[in-house]
């Protein structure tokens, strides 16, 4: 019986961890938008941070599909 652990490549692992962290930040910001009685300044700050987060998500996902496909092919 083969009990070896199969892991993704180190580069994919790092990218997935970074993506997970950025997704967490994005979800936190999205939940903050739902808070009632936000001031215009608070909403502007949240939206600004959300815009930055979306840019980071875009960067983190660039080429990610190819890396995932490469990992699948190795299996």
C-alpha cells in the first residue's frame, strides 16, 4: 500500500496561501460594507481598501490556472 503524501509544488503552495490571505481580507471588507450607519468617510476607506484588494487578487491569480493545470498533469 502506497502511503506517501502527495503535495503541490512549493511555488503553487505559496501562491495558494497568498491567495487565501487576500481572499480573507476581501471577505472582511465585503462584510464591513454591510455595516449599517457607516459614514461616507468610512465607506470611502473600505471601498479604497477593497479596490486595492481586487488588484492584489488579480495579480495573485495571474498564471494560476496554468500552474494548477501543470500540477494536475503531474498526478
